[in-house]
């Protein structure tokens, strides 16, 4: 509570801020721009969430980055500010154009900006020479219009924050169950007997999920956590909704079992649990007891079980223990929880998806869940917990560099233009193309491409080579400060703000959460500046200036978002009666075939995979070299991705700084180092590029030996562009090999 008060005060508008908060995730309010966790059925009971308050207050700030702010400083000077200092300047107020001669951003009229952007895009040799990035905050309406414009223009180059986030989840789940999305609803958390939480820190990143975990724990459900770090929120939680608990300073235990694997060791850990389940099955059969496996499910619904069983038998415990860093006994105890539970949910996030072997690991999670039929029935299922509040919706409405033929066919039939069929660039593909000069233009619908991506120095070089960079944004960030020849910052309305059309009617947008619920969102605050346009209007303006209105009348669509939704309904399955259903209090659910045991996979069944364990994980590699460590980069309690709200990480006991490395005390001792010593962190990726993150301080922490942790985005300088997840092509932000260099006192 105290922390929220501080955030509202810092935002400079405690009163309006409080009013704003009361309307977050309400039936008639706006969707919280924080995380993608689902909203409860009784939407009127405001769910209080500290980090939701921060996200809203950050947007509803009274501070302004006006043309005067940009006039006072050159871009080179601005570049010296930290992410935190830069965004503290508040909301952008005017469209700005980079002037290379004065090295400053100067105000520009919207029409002039659109005309120049259109003319540069039209002038490129080929539409594939432009990259169209999306960050997951864009609404369905903005994202659909954006992809439509880009495809009319002629490319599928859609690098997307999802490429750095849950890409592996989508790929693995499509292979395993035919749907790239979670199969559970919020209600399922009320029925699960056991919940496995793997590689996720909900206390910070999905605080409302902790409420659901707490309720589950209170009614006796078992919660099994796999996380190298002991995250406070997963151990104990005081529910801000519970007045008595808050007053007494009491809390509820969340995790019944807390396992601390080595980085990247989760596939081995899950394989170990599967091995224990199969052993229990054999023992039950031998003793004439009821079986442990769900044979009916395995026979009727699954493909590849025999091969999987063989693969598990071929995996030995020594390898499992070595790779996971967990003991056989610990793993067997976790498996006992699984066996004893009738209904199991498994959730996961970036601790699973940002590794080399993420797809294989998520396939293994699905394998494990199939053993007892834990999918497609109440209280059971797979739940990748999404990041950005609408990252899932953006994919649903067509932000995808590898679109399906069905979707492209639907666009072609409905809008009558020849759609580009060749697959486009993802994030790493786009960076490669910008670096080698084959991409010359970059448009960013939100986000902070330069800071969210790996190898910050190389990405800066890539951006500075561009002919055109356009950033649609709410606040200044470092991506804006790496202009090439021509650059624009186009300021847009935020989710909390009223979006009125020319007739003065409030426009509604929609978003999809991690449980595939689609609901409406309408802002209530006065726009930060009268010069802002909505994302939809900005996209329409660029589209009109680039491709004209012969295929689509952009201005007509931007005037009434119901019309955009009609087009979504006409081209994407599941959106029948979109406009009507959206206006119901909790919105509507997009059918998930896998949740109904309808398997749209290549085998027509729920498909087991039968891969061997990874040959080597990052921690196993690091262990071989002298003084090498496996580093993960994660989020503090005071940040939203590249947006840094403050310098504290309360749950981990870090205050007033972000340049820290969490490390096991024995690892410090072995290096003759002490808590508080300062070091440079040196990347050890074997490609001849020197990568150094300077001046970090050691913080002893409860983390396995050999694995260390620190904050994103400060450590992105160490994430190599050349290291990406197998199949997912996701930067391996949680498997970085590093060593340390002492800093000598001056
Ligand atoms: N307040 C706030 N909310 C957010 C965000 C934010 O920045 N701030 N970001 C949003 C976005 S885009 C996303 S994607 C989500 C991110 O949500 P999370 O995935 O929770 O984000 P991270 O901070 O990266 O935390 C990863 C967790 O995985 C653990 N971990 C790391 N490596 C491993 C591993 O190898 N195995 C296991 N078992 N665990 C591991 C880390 O210790 C950490 O607890 O949150 C969303 N919500
Ligand atoms: N090392 C490392 N790197 C990572 C990760 C990691 O764990 N470790 N996580 C990855 C993940 S999971 C993700 S999702 C990406 C995130 O990558 P991005 O989505 O690109 O980054 P954000 O920091 O969320 O973007 C913040 C910016 O978005 C703009 N913004 C905010 N609200 C709005 C809005 O309503 N509209 C518009 N148009 N702009 C808005 C503001 O200008 C703000 O500066 O980073 C990835 N990078
Ligand atoms: Mo994310």
C-alpha cells in the first residue's frame, strides 16, 4: 500500500491517479496496461495490484516531454541519460522529427510526418526492405489495422516482442496440442489440486495471479515451484484484498514445494518427474493397485506414448540430477504431488522460454501433463502466462511473420488484394537485415526495440544505418535516440485516455488475456496533450500516405473502430458478433480447441515428443570453464520491461541501484570476493566479440552455485545476437555465459 502511494505521488497526480486506478479492469473502464493475467468473473470487485498501480500511474503522469524539452538538449546529450531518467520526463506531447544538422528533435505537423514517411516507404526498392515491429500493448484494433496496412504495402516483416517472449510456448504447444495458447480459464485455478509454477515470478510480474495461488493454497491445493531463485512472493503472500491479513501483517504460505534447479535445467527436472510417475505406475501394476496413468486418455487421445516411455527409460537419473541440479529425492517428492492430484495446472513464463532448449522443455511439460490426462478437463491444463497485456491478442489478429495460409486466404478474399505469401523477419531476422543493409526502414508500434533486444551495441549500429525510423510511443526512450537519416517520434494516446472520434464519441478497443478472454477497454483520462492521436489514427495516417485508399478506406475505419472489428470478424475465426459480445461485462472467450480435446495437430492427437535431454545446458558449459557462470537476466519489482519505475527491488532486498549481480555466497568465497565488491561482467560467447557490462556489485543470494542473475535491460549488452532458442529463435536471455573482471580502485 505504501509503495502504491509513493508511485501515485511520483506520478504527480495522486487524485486523478486514484480515480484512474478505480477504473482499471472494470466492466466500463480500461484494461490494465500491466500484465496479461485474467480478470475475475465479478469484474466489479476491483482487484488491487501494486504493479498495476505503477503501470497506470506511469502513464497517467502529469510530467511532459514537450518540444521545449527536446529543444534544450541534443540527441547525443539525451543518450547519456539512463532508461529511468529518460522516461521520467513524462509523456510525449507533439509529433517530432529528427533534424540531423542541429542533432535535435523538432516539432512537425502530423500531415507532414505522414507524407514524408509515406514517400520514403514508397521509394524503397521493395517492401521487404522495411521492418514493422509491434510491442504487445497495442489493441486488437490497432494491431489488425497495422498488419493490414503492412500486407497491403507488401511484406510479412513483423518482428514482434513475442519473438523475445513466449514464442517457444506457441511453437511447442501447437506441436503438442494444436493450439499455441493456454488451455485453462481463471476458474480452473479454483478447482486444481496441484499447480506447478515453473520459471515465473508472479509476485512481481503477475501480482494478481498470486491472489489466485493464495486462494488455491488456502483451500489445500499444493503449489510446486521450480525457480533457481527463492522469490519471496512465491513463498509467502499477504493479500491486499484481505483487510485482516493486511492489518495483522500476516501472510499465507504459497509454495508447498520449492525446488531450485540450475538455469536451463527444467527439461531434466520434468523428465525426472515423468520417470517417477512411470515408476509409480509400474509399482501399482505389480501390486495390483489402480493405475497411476490415465490409460483411457493415453489410448484415445495421444500419439507417441510408447516412444516417449522409451525415451524416459533411456534417460538416467545421474544425468537428470546433474543437468537439473536437483536431487532424485526432491524430484520424486514433486512427482508425488502430481500423482496425488486429480487435477493439475502447469504455468510457466520467461524462466522456461528464454533458453536454448525452450521448445523441447515445453514439449516435455506437455508430455508430463498427458501422463495423467491433465488437459481438457476442469481444473487441469497448460498455462503459459503471457507478458504484455495484449501480446496474445496481437498474434490472434495477424501480427505474425509466419502467417498461416488460411489467414492470408481470408484477407485476400475479404479485401481483394494480392497478399504477400513469403514469410517475413522476426526480431533477430530484422536486426540481421538492418545490419547488412537489406532493411532500410523501421516502424515501431510501441516498445523499445533498441533496449529490449540483445547485443545493444550492435542493435544501435543497425538502427543508425536506417533511412527511416518511426516510433509510435507514449514516452521517450532510447530507441528514439538512435536516429539514422530520418526519424520520427509519433506520440499516441495511452490505454487510460479517452479516445474520441470526430463526432465526439468515445472509441472502444479490445484486448485478449492469457486465458483467451477478449474484453473491451475505454480510457477515462483526458489525453496527455491535445496533439496526440490514437494508435489507430496514426496507422491510418501512415497507411493513407503510403498505399492510398484503393484497397481500404483507412480514414473511414479510424473513425469508428466497430468497423475494424467487423473486418476482424469477417477474417478471423472465433469473433462472431464481435461488437455485441465485446460490450458484455467480461467480454467473451475465444474457443480453444485443445481445451475441448479437439487436437488440431499433425497426428490429430495430443502428441508426445521423445527427445533426449539437451546435450549440455548453459550451467553445464559454464562449469567446465574456470571462473565462468551461467547468467540469467530478469525483472526487478520496480520496472516494466525497459521502463524503469524506480531503483528498488523490495522483495529481493535491493535498494537504490540496479547494477547488481545475485550470486551464491560460496561462489563469492571461492573467488576471494565479498558482498559489495564491484566487477565488470564479461560475455564469454565464443564469437570474438567483446561484450562487457561495467561496474556491477555482488549481492549474495539464495541461488544455486554457478548460476547468477541480474537485471534486464542493463545486461542486454551481454546477450549475444548469435545465440537463439532452437526452433523459437528467441534470444537466450536466461542462458548467458559470463566471467568477471575485478575493478581496481582508482
Ligand atoms: N511489473 C511487471 N509486470 C510485468 C513485466 C514487467 O517487466 N514488470 N513484464 C511483462 C512481460 S512482457 C512478461 S514476458 C512477463 C515476465 O514474467 P516472468 O517470466 O516472471 O519474468 P522474469 O522477471 O524474466 O522472471 C523469470 C523468472 O524465472 C526464473 N528463472 C530464470 N531462469 C530459469 C530457469 O532456467 N528455470 C526456472 N525454473 N526458472 C528460471 C527467474 O528466477 C525469475 O523468477 O511479465 C509481464 N508483467
Ligand atoms: N535480457 C532480456 N531481454 C529481454 C527480456 C528479458 O527477460 N531479458 N524480455 C523480453 C520480453 S519478454 C519482452 S516482451 C520484450 C519487451 O520489449 P518491448 O515491448 O519492445 O519493450 P517495453 O519496455 O515494454 O516498451 C516500452 C515502451 O513502450 C512505449 N509505450 C508504452 N505504452 C504504450 C502505448 O500504449 N502505446 C505505444 N505505442 N507505446 C507505448 C513507451 O514509449 C515505452 O518506452 O523485451 C525482451 N527482452
Ligand atoms: Mo514479454
